[in-house]
C-alpha cells in the first residue's frame, strides 16, 4: 500500500511552482512590454516646509499649444499662469510686492494694501493679502468686466469704482489708489493717539496704516518675473528656446522675463505684442511714444479703445524700461477675439483677452522666424473673468467683433 503524502506538502509544492511561474512570466513580460517593469523605489526626500497659499504660486506648467505649433511648424509653448491660486500671473507680483513691503517696513501686518487695477492685480492682491495678515482696497475703472469687481468683493477686499480718465487726471484709478494709502496713513496717525481708548471697528481696521502697491512703477513687479517666471521658462525648456513674446501693461512680465533670458542667452529674441491704442509698439520700433492719431494732433478722447483689458499703455513705466526687446508686433481686437475662439475649439484652452493677444504675437514670431523654432508666451489668465465683455456675443456683435473665422486666416494680413 502506497504511503499517503500529507496535503500540506502538495500545497507547498503548488505554491512554489506558482511563484516560479510568476517570476518567469514577469521577467518575460518586462522584456516584451517594458512599461510593465517594476518601479524602482525612490529615495526618501526631506519634506519641504509648506507655507500655505503662497507656496502654491508659481512653478506653473509650460504647455504645448498643439494647434498653433502644427500650423506654424514651430513649437509654441504657453506658460499656464491661469493655474495660479488667484487665477493669473499677477499672483507672483502680489506676493513679491507685499513681501518686499513687509521686509522694508513700508507695510505692517494688519495694514491695508491699496492698488489701482483693471482687475487681475486687484484679484491677486485680494487673494494674497490675507495670507500675510493684511487687508486690501482696490480702485477699478468702472468699464472693466463686472465679474472682476464681483470676484474682488467676494474675496473680502474693498472695491472702489471710478470713471476712466487720463493718468494725468487726479481721479485716474491709479492716482485714487495712491491717495487712499496716504489717507489710511493719516488716519492711522490720528487714531494712534487714541487707539487704546477708542477700541472700535474703525480703529482696529485703520490703525496700521496703508501701503500703495504701485504695480506700474514698483520694481518688485519686474523682480517677480526676473527671479521667478524667467528662470522657470529657462529650466522648463532646458534653455532650448528661440523667442519669447508678450504684451505689456505695467511692463513687469516682459521686462523681467526678457532680461533674464537675454542674460542666459543673448540670441533669444524677445518681442512685444501691442493692442490698439497703445504707444509701446511705436516706442520699440521707432523710438517715439505716440500713435499716428497723436502725431497728427488728433488724439482720441480715450486712446485705450480696446477690449483687451490689462495691456497697452501710452507712457513708459519703470518696469517697462527694464525690458530688452528685439522688436514688436501689433494685434487687433478682432484678432484677439478670433484667436480665443480658435484655441477653445482646437485646444480646449479657455483664455482671457491678454492671453489671446499673446498667442497672436507667438504666431507672428513663428512666421517671422520660420519653422523649427521654439517660441514661448504667457497664458495670463482664463476666460472666466471675461464673460461679460470678451465672451459676450451681443457685446461683440454691437462692436462688429463677432467671431466668424474657421481657421487662422484672420492672421493672414500683414
């Protein structure tokens, strides 16, 4: 009679065979299907200290704009600044301005940051200021998209709307914002003497004074991009880029990025794209700061008659003067509208008016340089804060700007 083997022995043998088979199969599979390889363990990194909201600003992805790249034969890349917490590239500027002001003592915790802005910088300041224990008061032209003011108010900032006037007028939104900071400081000085006695809401709100951010002339704006945006673009492209294109409002972005890239490689071309009514194109290409209408003595009542908000200007700011540019292109409102719809349809990119203008500049640079080049531009913000004007069909129809292009033919004229 045969000796009966224990059941456990069979189980152990079966398990051993299964294990050997698995190892052999895994080895063969990894040779045939390399993506099935077992991942290597990464060494543990020391966890970086996180600083909340501020830590999430910057280091935005550089994305390939497929439709424009394929149409031009160039690599056209967009820095996706709309992914910042406050929704725009101005988050970088808000952080830099506030941090430098706190370091210098011009602003103290609990103080009020004031700014005159067409929208994006105001939103960023309203987003960032509470992270530093500060408040925010913004002055905005009343013809800016309504949703911008709504966002700022929802963020808890004070919003003051004023009519659009020349920068030389005392009631221009920038001048009003400067005045509000001075008034806050004067009030703080008065309340400082009675602050302990008059312990009410007003003394608590204003006893720390105010600080005017001054994004147009404050070189913290330039430094935010020279120290942040520019180096990021250089690293993300591994230094393999041929041109950078952007519009200018305050001039901080194009100045900081162009100067940094030029220092890294003088052969990188940097171009301005300028909207209607702005004099910067003439300044870069001709060395004079006027438009055709102004040269003929027919200055428009409102020289900034454009639907692209936040870009274009008729004066030289300290920030813009830091830029190193090789040339400039013009863009129109119609082109900006068409470009925004083209990118939405072909790339799923829902961008704002200034971003659309930047993409116009990127295509113009690509066509000028020829196929095989790499061009970088800025996707400043998304279309979500441009619904009442730039994405309003009736508004555009009334202005004769309703989109009707099927491709990029709207850029085919000189």
